[in-house]
């Protein structure tokens, strides 16, 4: 009996999608992730030595997480059980663990439980996995597109190594496409029509590092071309693609990463970069009100009194988003992004308020209001001495008079001007 029948492609290509048929079965076929599975790298060495440890593969779609898990099962001669957290529950996990224990008792064969999109399990479901991982009943391999530090409970993270996979580069995607074109049994070799390099280049560009997306477009292009005299060219590929893929998932980790890139580019006064990240967020369908809020925050936090107009412009852009909507609001957002990026910078305002809050919350420097500054609008105020010694500045030359507004020990400790313009 084949130890890994679930990995075997159906004869003649079968009905399985090309992306599934072309999954790599070993290191030689695997593209990318050299930092993890290159010759002599720690993860590869552990796998080749048969080390049975649980780990989580964190990376973007189409980067090879499932394929890597299956290769681990092959090399360690482990029974492979694959479930998706989208439609599996704790009962399914318990059934697999029970089967794994029977398999080990009967044949000595270890088992791997691969949970795709493990971040979709809620806290209680993740908790339920812990005992099986801890007692070695099964080796867990989880895959996720989301940051495990945010989406996987600490107890499970502490029992698993976490390995970060990267987007595939253009050369890796092209190699995967050529392998599919030249593979007779599982790929497209020997089947008409032909494909030109310009069409392949467009598929590589569209894939944006996602091997699955690239193979799906290639398969669709071959199906659309049909007969033996047809040819897959760039125009045919363009018709299938229709619109470019954008590496942006507004509901997930990409949302925060892109917001961070935008804000840091604004803070760093790089208008080119800021406009690019703005465009990426817009193309990805980000809520323009979220973008506007980041602009307002940056104008106050990173520019402040160095150029007070920045906050006015950021707020005007936020108003424009509400009044205009998209796509017109993109122009106001772009104008504000460029202005905020090019404006002089000072973080004196945020530093001042945070120092004062720290004095009050953490250092016990919470002083009462001096009597002369207290509210004195009611009849009995003077009886208590409230407001009696207050000096009204407008009664003095230059509308200014020296008096104590702050305890002497705090004077000069909160607001420190960022430069001469703020003094």
C-alpha cells in the first residue's frame, strides 16, 4: 500500500487543479524560502534528521506552506492528516488524534496534523489542541497568513516553533510556470497550445509572489486557447486577469502593515513612498476614512507646531472624504499626504502630553489646583479664597502678568519646544 496516497496526483492529470497537481514533492522542486529550507538551514536539517516537533508556518498565500508540510510528512514517513480551520472543529481533531494513536500502536508510524488557516480557530478551539501537542500524541503543523503573535494563543505559540515564509520572487514564479509547462504527467507538456514569453511575464507580474495564482491563470489561459493551432499570448492572459492582483488584505495583518508603512513614510518625509503606500491601500479597497485618520494623527504627532497648517490640511482631507467619497477623495488624500510628508517635523506636542500623563499616572505628581486658579463664578467662591488672588492678564501691559500657573517642581518639565519656531 502507498504510504502517502493522499499526495498522489490522479493519472492523466485528473480533475485536480494544476496548482494542486504541481505541488512539489521534495526539496528539488520547491521554490523559494531558502532562508528556511536551503541546504544546511536549521529547519531543513531538523526535518531531514526526523525531529518530531510542532511548528507554525506563517506566510502569504501561495508561498508553499501546505507543500512544505507535505514534504515534511514524506521525509519523516508520517501519516498526514489535513484539515482546514474554516470548516473543522474540536470533534474532528479528536477523531484524528484517536486514529493517530491507533496507527502508532499498530505500525509505529507517527502522524502529522496539518491545520490550514489555524488562526481561524477561536481561543477555546486552540486550547483544545494543547494537550495533544504537549503529550506528543500528534505532531502539529499549522499554517496561517496572519501574524501568529496576534492570532494564535500564547500557550500554543510556546509549544510551537514559528517560521516566516516570504512572497516568492519573480524568478521563482517563472520557474514554477516552466516546470508546469514541461511536466508531462502532472503538467501541461505535450498539450497544445503554445505560450509566448511575454504572456508568461504578464502572469508572473500578476501573481505578485503567489504561486497558486500564477498556476491558476496559466491553466485558465490554456483552457481558453483551446485547439492545437491556438497560442497563448499576452492579450489572452490580459483578458483572463482583467485587473491586477493587489498584495493587500484590508481585514488582516496587511491592513496594519500598510498603515504602518504609510505613517512611517510620512514621518520620514518621503513623499514618493507615502504616495505609493496610499495608492496600495486605495487599490486594496481600504476605507478612506481610516487613511484620513492616519493622516490627522501624523499631522499632530509628527509635525505639530513645526507647521500647524498640516493639521488643518489633514482635517480638510478627512472632510473631503466624507463629502466627496471615492474615487474623487483620492485627490484630496494625495494632496494631504504630499503636504504632510514634506512638512517640517516636530514631536514636541506628543512628548509634552505623554510626559505630563506619566508624571500624573506613574510618578504620583498629581497636584491640586491652586486656590487663585479655581473656578470663582459662584457667590461663595471668595469666602473660600477661590480666585481672590488671580491676576487677570488683560489688565496688565502687553496682556501678560507673572503668576504661578504650575507648581514650581514641574516647571519646564512637560513642554520642551522642538525648535526655535515653537518657542
